[in-house]
C-alpha cells in the first residue's frame, strides 16, 4: 500500500481490500531523504494495525541502498539508511524489514556477500526494533547477488545473528532466475531445494508476483497474478504448499488501473483450497 496520502489512508485501503498483512515503504523509495515520522500519526498507525488484526506489517527498504557495494561512500550511506529504517520500523510497529541483497558492481560476488553480511551483523547486533531483517532474492540482473539459493545460503552462513536475519522469496524473481514454478511438480522441487540449501526455518515471507518475462530471463518485471509466465497452476501450488501456507504473502503487482489490487486479491482467494 502507498503511504502517499498518509498512513491512515493506507490502512483504510488495506482493510477495504480484505488484507490480513501489509507492506509499505515508510518513505520515498527512490530518494535518500526522509521526513521525520509524525509524532502522533505513527504510534496511532501501530495501534490501529493491532486493532484491525492486520499482521505482520512489513517495511520495504528504499531502492537506492546497496550494502554489497565496493564504493565506501555508497556502502556507508546504505548502512546509515538501514539503521534509520530500523528506528522507523520500531515506531510503526513493523515485524519485518525487507532488504534487496544488492549488486557487486564489478567486484566478486563472494566479497560483495561479505560486505553485506558484515553490515547485517552490525545492524542486527544492535537492532532498535524487535523484528527481523529479510533478504529478498533477486532476479539476477547484471551484478545482482542473492539470486540463487546457493548465494542466499552463502550470505546467511556469514551472518552471526541468525534469529534476526531471514529470507523473503519473491516468486517473480525466482522464476526469472530460472526456478520453474509453473506447476505443482516445479513448486515442490523448488521448495525442496531451498530447504536443502538454505533451510525453510529462515523463510519468513513470500512476495507473490507473476512475471512479465520468461523463465530464466533475469529481467525483473512483475505481472498480475495468473496473467504472466508463471500462471494460475503455479500460484495454486504455491499458495497451498504445506511448507508455505502459514507464511504471510504480499503482492507487489502492477497498479495499472484503480481496481487492480482488488482483482489480484480475488484471483488469489479463488486459488486457495
């Protein structure tokens, strides 16, 4: 949900759509700048979430930070951005912060993963909110790290605060990276492989998105549920998989018409058994 009209408006829209979980950006996702949270509105938002039984609240980090970057200035700025986001998450009552794993920018993926892990260890050791930082898998565009289960497992192996760091799997990114989740067999195999390499215990959240681009395209383009290359059968298997059905699912589908969120919500509910 967008907070462009305020936190209260985002909550009203979420309730109108029948959401039981909610994800927001706490600030402009394409800027380094952030305005202070309203001293009255933010605590009220946290109380209203509890009252309306919308849980969990997920905060997505802005797009600019890159904690895998070899550029010292960008790395420092990115670290400060995540640190600030944990403060905002505590005020808003969030349970999770979702963070893109980042880009190596010409350096080796191993060294990039090390930089990311060191930042996570520093942040997690002194977290200002009682939640969990979730690393989101990428589609593997350019120098992105964290697109494969092996890469995610490697990053996790370098972290020291295991109970404060987890994984968010994005279905479009999975598919675009080459994991075939178009049917039950593919979903079962993919989830089994993730469990073998990274462990289902670290999986806390699913971003439920169809893909505008084909299997293995490594191009990140989200599509409406069941309208892309993954299709309805894949989402039916994902939504009803026994290893996933207790997890929160967040849709980041296109908002290309005023009714698109409602339509996607209805498609998802029809696929639930």
